[in-house]
C-alpha cells in the first residue's frame, strides 16, 4: 500500500511521540489529537478532508511494493 504521511508538530516545534485520537468533524476535517511532552498541553491539529484527498498519491505514481519484493527474491509474475 502506498501512502503519504502527514507531519504534525506543536507550536513549540515538538512532534508527537504518539497520537491519542484521530477523527473527523461535521465540517469535513480530519482532526488529530496528542499530548505535547514539552509544553505539557493537549494539542489538536486539523486539516480539510478535501486537502487530504488532493494529497493522496496517484495509483500510477506509487510503486508496487509487493511486485518489487517478489522480483527481488527471484519470483517472476505471469503476464
């Protein structure tokens, strides 16, 4: 599976060591919630789902990791 990751950080610049919650809003936004270890505060980040959709990798652009792995160990796929 091919995907692009999102980078999140607190206003202080600290990246989350773990994500506590992921959800969606009635306004069609992706929401991510975590605890900032440096600030000792709850942090919320949101992003419109339309932006997420536009950032999805194209099927043609993404490598087929399964086929590449099989090829690397000498397996040939039938045409």
